[in-house]
C-alpha cells in the first residue's frame, strides 16, 4: 500500500501545514494550537526545602545537599542557591524526632527532573520530609531564616562588643585629684 499526502485544503491556514506525515490541526484558536516549547521555556523554577534526621552531623547534611545538587545537574537541571538552616525544632514530632536539619535548594529544571529528584529523596532514609514548590522567579537574596540569623548575630556582636570595648564604663582607674 502506498501512502499519498495531499496538499492542505483552502480552509486550512498556511501555518497549519507542517510536513508530510505530521498531524495538521485546523480550526483551533491560536491560544489552543500546539506550539513547540523551547528548552528555556521547559525549565521551571522550584524552591525545595528538606528536613534531615537529627542524628546525622551537619557535615553529613552538607554532603547530602552536595549529592542532591550533583544529581540535579546530572539529570539536566541546575541549582542556583543552597542554604543550610541548621538543626531546628519541629512543630510536631516526625518519626519520634523533635528536631531536624533544615536545608533549602533553589532548582531550575524541567518537571521530569524534579519528579526523579523527589523519587530519590523518598528512598533516602536520612530525609524525613521535603517540600518542592514551583515559583515564578528564584530569589538570589538570603532566605528570611538566614537573614534573621545574620541580624541576630550582628545585634549580639554589637552588645558584646559594646560591653567589652568601651572605656567609659566599669571600673574606676583613678585620675587626677
């Protein structure tokens, strides 16, 4: 059997004709017509927060995060920012734990990469919980958690520096009489 392709009918728009053998959709409004998605449009932005078991050390959490970012790059994505928030109290118990190591990863990757990434996290026994949220744009500034920690450290250093470094307070060392 021989396959013959005919030219599009007059009712079909010229842009609806692709190549012989391709599917021609006519009569669809431009908003619903299929279009070719470029690689940049296929990439989406995600913020990913994970909670690791409190029994592991912060160095192990750092290696876990490095392994996860390496996994994302191998799968075809990109990580723009990673933050370690430290050992924090949980709102409620998770697997009989009251604390957990928190970390944030900003991801620029297509959806299949994120699905595979989450599948690997479900298998990992060091990760208690994780949440991935799609965002419009990635924020390059430090997260509110780190910004608050930095602000508290600056305040603490000012208070301690003011007490130890001032000459006007404390002991009387004598002077002119």
